[in-house]
C-alpha cells in the first residue's frame, strides 16, 4: 500500500488536479443546492415565472461546471495512470532482464506474463479512481458539513454520526475483498501459466488425442477464475450497497427531523430545509464513490505484491560490473567456478577450472545436464556463480559485462516475426551491407534468400515465412558473424540437423571461428573435430581437458 501511494504521489500535478477538481465540485454542489432549494421554495411560494429564470440558469451553469470538473478529473486520472503503468512495466521488464532465466526456472512463464501485463493494468483503478477518492472522502464530507452545522446543528450531528460508521463498514467489507482479490490474482496467474503451457504443447496434445480432455480441464480452470473474479465483484458491490443504505438512512433521519421542525414552525425556512435535504446525498457521494472503487484498491494491493516480488528480487542482485571492451580474440579463465540452485540436490557446477587461449576453439562435451549450457550462461551474464570467478584477459568479469563483446547462437534459435534483414542484424544494427553480404556468404544463406519472395525483406518467423531447422541455425550463425564480436558462444549449433544441413552449418562455423575465441557446447563429433581443445564435464565437474583429435598439444 505504501508503494502504491508513492506511485500516486509521484504524479503530483495530476493528483492535485483531481483533488482540486473534487473540492471545486463540492463547493459548486453547495451553491447548486442553495440555488435549487431557493428556486423550489419560490416556485411553491407562487413567485412569478420571470423571477425564476435567473436562479434556474444559475443552477444549470453550476451543473455544467460540475460536469466539466468531472471530465477534467477523469482525464487527469487516466493520464497519470497511463504514465505510471508505462513506468512500472519498464521497471518490471528491466528487473526481469537483470534476473535472467535462473529466476524464471522456478516460475511459470504465464504467471510472470500475467504480472507484467494484467497485474500492472490493475494499478489503473487505484491511481485514477481509488486514491483520489480516498483523499476526497476525507475532505469533502467535512467541508460540506460546515454549512449544514451553520443552518441546523442537529442535522449536522446526525450526519456526523452516520459518517463515523463509514470506516467501520469499509474495514469489515474491505478485509474480505482483499482476501478474495489475492485469491483471484493467484488463480489468474495459474490460469495464464496453464493456458500458455497447453498452447505450446498443442501439437503433442493433438497427436495423442488429448484435446477433448484438455478442453474440459481448461473449462474448469476458466470457471474457477470466473468464480473468484465474481467473488471480488460481489464484495465490492456489497461495500457500495452498504454505503448506499447508510446514506439513505441518514437522509431519512434528516428528512424526519426537518419535517418535524417545519410542522412545529420552529423558525426554519422551507428553502433551508430543502437545502439540507439536497446537500445530504452530496455529503455521502464521495463515501459512496470510495466504496464503489474499493475493489480497485484490493486488486491493486494484490497485484503490487507480485510486482514487488520481481522488483525486490532484482534490487537484491549485486551491482552490475562495467562493460568490458575487447578488441581482439580474448583469453578466458574459469577459476573454481561453482553454481548451486536453491533446493537442488547437487551443484550444477562444482569447482570448474580451465583456460581458453586467445583465438582457441574449445568444445564443451558431456551428457545432458553435465553443466555445459550453465557455463555458457555465466559468460552471457544470465546466471551468477555462487563461488569462484571468470576472468577475461586476466580481468574478473561478473554479470553482463561481456555482452557488448560477444556473439551468441543458442540451441533453441529464436527467429523473430520480422524481415529477415532485421533478424540478421539483431545485435549489430550498425552493420553495413558489405558485412551482411559477407555473413550471408559465410553461412551459406544465399540459396535460402534466393528462394524467398522478398529476399532480405521477406517476413519470417511466426508472423511470416517459416524457416527449416537448418536454415534457422544458419541465420543464427550469420547473426553472430554480422555482430563481428571477438568472443563467440555456441550451444549445440548442429543439434537435430540432417547431414546436408549439418555440413552447411559446419562451413559457417569455420568462417565464424576465424580470428575469434569460440566456446561451443556440443554432442557432435564433427564439431569436436574442428575444435582445438576438448573439455569434458560430468555432473558439473571437469573430468577431461585435452587437445581435440587432430590438434596435437604443443
């Protein structure tokens, strides 16, 4: 809640505009009530029609003024909410980038997506509606009670007593609303994760004939989310209904009191009595609005817990090291590097120590899960070792310090939904046409591009033309060539390829390795054959470090 209020106060101009508009509207409501009460009293008293035009126009003008102030408040609130959501999404994205895949491993992607999209959206109602309503609910009723006490003190005391019950009602209903809102947020994250998982595995489910069963399960998950969402709304409407009843009860008490006074003829004029009756709903209007938007607060508080989990986790990370600029093929040293996952039965890496000479091609080999990809992820800055250090040219590096000086092609090649040219220049946007052409030639992409209807401008990826596995891997290698970095990291560059595709990728690898330091995780004998050194890992431990076959040790 403190963090949410800090966000609201960060938009001081918009908040002041909303509060100022609310206070001016309250002042206009007093004038409106006085003018309308006098107009009705004069009409009942038999005043001429000409004498009623002026107060009627004045009342109409005040109504229009309140409408303009309401629109101004809405625009200011929407603008402030948009700015805050944009800033928070930027902070969440930066935090997720800093946390890297090590943090994602223990969380469902759908849940994280729900936090970055749906739950940030939940801040809208708090900033644009609940927070200003909360402030106005404390100011406007008190301000409006002043003229009530001046006209009729007993009516003022009645309304003050009724208003004192409001916090009790809000607390009783609000506690349950908060519980339901947290449950709804948790269910939404679970549903998003479930849907994303089934969408990614749709082909597998269809091949095994499980679509019908999964449809029923998805319906059950959706119904659970619907029930919990309706539970939040039910308690929100209960809060508004309770305040409506309280307002109606207070109005009835004041009406009975004023009717008795008028019947006794104790000196109160008809216009004054009407003024009080018209003003009573205005006193409770900010409280009713607060009750209506109370679920916005409950949803925002529940959402902020998930958002702050991400931001706090990123804030607890060590400070990022300055980027390390490398001009030529570097030497890399792993000195006692260990990495243990929370709750893991064994360390992913356990005291890994070896050296990579400048310009050397080193093949990391071993069974799946032996730690090859984990070593690469440390150099990429995606994971941080729990012990030991990595040195490049004798300089210790941490975090993403190496990112500006390295190129990467992973086992799972990601082809963006974009023109092929944009996919090739990813990470090397300043590359000229000559460098792109050289990379295309080295990666043997010329025939592929020749078959595309738009050449380099052809849309590829999910939003365009699909590439085969071998073509996608050659695009990834060409991407690394375009980047022209002195350090190259590769993870299974020839996995799952046929013989012809593997031969094309190996040709691109030879071009990529020229004049660069290359560390490649692989199971392929052909890739190992072109390496200078072989490092074998077993369960996170280096068990072999020797020249590769065909590369005798000097």
